[in-house]
C-alpha cells in the first residue's frame, strides 16, 4: 500500500462533498450534528438524521427545515437504530465511527437498515497505516480525546469491522490532511455496498 497523498482542508472538503453527493433515495445520516453536510446532498434525497445530543439535535431540526427536509431528526444512537430492516437506500456517517461506543454494533445496524445493495458512505480519521510513531501518538492521545473531544478515538481502523459487517468496498480513498502544527491526520473516504 503506497503512502496516502498529503492534502489541505479545502481539498478534503471537496472530496467529502463529492462522496456525499453520491447519496441517493432514502438517506440516513448517523451523528448528523448541526447539519454540516446538507449542502453536499442531491436535492431529491429523502433525508433522515440521527443525533443523540439534544442541543445539536435542536439545531439540526431547524437547519433540516431550512434545507427542505421534512423528517424529524431521531434521538438515537448508531448502535440501536429505530428503523425497520431494509428501509434506507444510503447510510452516511462523517467522523462518527470514531465516537460510537461499539463500532461493530453500529455497522451491523447500518447493514440491517440498508436495502440489499444499498450504499454506506463514510468519512473517518483513522489509525495511521504507515507510521508507527504516529500510531503511538494517536494511541497516547485517545484517552484525552475521548474525554474532551466528544468521545473521539484517534486510534481506530474501521476497515476490519466493515468487512466483518459484510460490506463490500466499492471505493476506498486515503489521504493525510494537514493539521499544523500537529502531524497530518490519516483520513479515509469509503463507499461500500451492503450484500445484495
């Protein structure tokens, strides 16, 4: 595996928008936050957001209305989705798997609610694949980021969990995003398909 390209925040934003622009049909966005991704979605998607934080969910509700989305954001966790099986065409998560309590359960739930052949679109910062020193730094930082950065684990690699959940990778792009004065952040953009 070759080293991922080094890019800036603007380039990363463009890559994220391009990936999220692939969402189609009934879209479930996990950890939708304040609705930062609304501008990336095609206007005809039927969006449903999930946000367990009450303050963020209140703002998300207002922003969803501004963008023309009718569905009320769900007060739920990714590990326990209050939706029936095969009820969603696309699941989206940006910088969410780092903070869920159980990655395997969250991905199993994503697979459960997706229609056969449905798409999973992820953007995540991940454990550094090429640098033992950076991996060590990520592992050392994780107890602090979990406590003070919304439960964020700097030391996760979701690829094995994605494979175990049965997703087939359609496209995986890796990048290192500049974060001066800190080392570049290893990041993954993932499009996967649920079993047909």
